[in-house]
């Protein structure tokens, strides 16, 4: 009975009987989409690119924002007394003459106006305009500066046989204190004496179309030489090159320098004696020139009212 039931059961459910795998063709699988295959890589790459774009966008926005202005560092300004001390120590120790060739202009210590003044004083006097002396001191000391805004007065003491105290005026130019003037009493005194010892004399030379037309020029001479004789000595040499450029001319020249041979004044009348080789060799116009130039030059002096030329 049991065998019969078992057989019936097997006949009723034939699908449950295992079949051999031989001869069975495998079922083909559909090809995968490339995005599906590499989905996780695309997702990762997209994240990286997105992050990079966000960073670039952030940097671009930040670059457009106004950056705060950083304060410039404050430049330290060298005090005026230190500049004076350093410079004068260098000047005193300089081998040679620092005024020759403009060596004294080293650094950025002077205003242009003061350098122009020094260059002019070098031509006019034998006193050193920097030291206000003809020699160099043994040493120096600098006092505390008197500063008022952009101006500073610095006093320096130079060690000579007698102490010499000078006032140096400085101005602040940007970040530098510059010397604008040195109060040099020796030079000022020398110039005052020279000015007081000078005198101005007036000479007359031909200027114009006619033989008698004249014009005046001024010459500086030592006061002790202010005389009619000096005037005539200068007159017979003729006009200078600069005066010639101004239109002055004369029969007098360097070649006639010995023409004036003497003079006497009596009763307001000046009798002028000239070299006859020169005077006698002139034509009528030349003689008129001589007479007019001599007469007008000599009558500038109060003691002469009339002139006679011999």
C-alpha cells in the first residue's frame, strides 16, 4: 500500500522530479547602463566638483569685498640734533676739502637754497661757510634742538681756541630734517666790512647814433680809491664785454690803457692830459666821443664843474 501511494504521489507532481542540467542553455542577462555600473564613482566625482565650485565661488566673492586698509608703518625720523652731530663729525674728519667738487653735499642734509648759498659764499670769501672758520675745530658738541612744528633751531659749539657757537636752522622735508641756514657771524661781519669799504663810480661811454651820445655804467671800487683819477683810469680802458653786449662802445680800449697821463683841479676846473699820440690820431667824431665821455664822467664828482682835455 505504501509503495502504491508513493508512486501515485510521484506521478501527481512530476515538476518536483529533478532534471539533469545537461543540455540546458543559460538565460542571457541584459547589458548594464554605464552610469549604473559606475554610479558610485560618478556620485563621488560630482561631490568633489561641487565642492571645488563652492570654494571658487567663495574666493571670488571674498575677492570682491573691500579689503581693510592696513595702516602704513610709521617711519622713524632722525632727530635734527643727531643729523647735525653726525654730519659735522664727518665733515671735520674728511680728508681734503669737502667744499671742492661739492663733496659736502653728501647725503640729504641740506635744502637746495642753502647749497646754492654755500656755493656762492665759496666764491666770495675764504671762510669755510659750513664751519664759519678758516680752520677745523678740535671737536664739537651739539645742544638740544628747539623744535617748533616743522622748524628746528640747533646750536652747535665748535672747539677752537675760543669756543664758537653757531645757530643752525633746519626744516622738516618729508621724513628728513634739512639744514636751511647757518648763522655765521664771521662771514656776516666780513661781508659787512667789505660792503662798507666799497663804493660805486659812474662811467660814461658812447651809446647811441651820434658821436656825442653817451650812456652810464656803474662800477664797484674800493672806497679808498673813489676819486677822479680812479674814474679816468677805468674810463680809458673802455667798456667791459658785458657792457658791450648792452650796447656801450668807445674809442677807448685795453690798448689805450696808458692814455690818461695826469690831471689837475683848480677852481672847479679839471684839466685832463691825454696821450697826444692817441688823442691826436682820432678823427673829429672820435675826439667828440673822448671829450663827452671824459666830461660827463669827471663832472660826477662835486669838486668838478668844468673839464678841459689837452
